C-alpha cells in the first residue's frame, strides 16, 4: 500500500508579501515606473490567481492533474480517488483536497475579477496599465458590483496576513502623483465600500479583535 508521501500532489502559489507590494507603491509614489518591479509583483499575483482558478476547478470536481495539467476526474466510492485519464496519475481525493483547504485559495465571489486580471495582465504590454490592473484587483471585494459593497475583501486571498492587518495596510499604501487619477478614485471607492461592508464591522472575525481598516 502506498503512503501519503508517495503521491504526487499539486503545489499552489503563495499569497504576496506585504513588503513586496509596499515597495511597488513607494516607487510609484516617487514618480518612478519601475517596470521590473511591476512585472515581479504582477507575475506573483498572476500565479496566485491561476492557483485560485485551478482550485475553483477542483472544488467543482475537475481537479487539474499535477503531472500533465489535464482535467482529472474524481471517482465515487468509500475511498475516493482523483484520476487522470490522460497520464494515469492518481491520488486519494481527501489528500488532494487538503492541499488547498484553509489557504485562502477559494476564489468564490472573486472569480470574475481574478479571471479578468489573468486575461488582461497576460495580454498587456503597458506597465502603466499593468500597475492599474494590480491596484484594481487587490482592492476588490468578493461579489462586489457597481452598486453593492460586496463581501469579504479579496485582498485576503492575495496578500499574506489576516483581514485585521491587511485592510489597514492597504489603506496606508502611498500613492504618488505619477499614478493616474482613476487609481485614486479606485481607492476612494474602496474606502466607501469597506465602510458599508459588514466585514468591516467584525463579521467573520474572532470576538474582542478589532476589525481594523475603518475608513
Ligand atoms: Zn495527467
């Protein structure tokens, strides 16, 4: 019988470090469009987004095969296995599920925004545009719409830490004059939505812990 460690399992991209994002905003605030840094942060965000979309597929019973990338299937029965017909890979389904649970990888209401980022960022050749795409994505809320303030902050899926430190962190990011006016607008809109958002009033948080990020 195979041990758990004998199975090949998927590896998911980590959330971004705050220091990484902070560096990007600091350089923009100084009026520098640091193309290498934009690519670096953007690429880290891109692979995180791809992991979230792949986990979305897994959650819907179509786990991507870690060996060949094809869409595997999950069989029935008391000990369920994920199996890839393309290359013959297999592993216990519970083991696969454990690789993504409790890691903030479930895109949920962020799915359309994550998809939009992946498509547009991959196709963009303008660093100014890439910076706006990054800024827009990290300020999204799950399920948000033009009129609704949405749910949990999407940044919790994308940036390391907990909601109570991620939200004040985003609020503190320095913007510079080199950024287009619509970036500043995004932030104002984000503050307004967060102010109305039930999560900013402590929803989903542990008692006696400040929700933070009141703006
Ligand atoms: Zn395969």
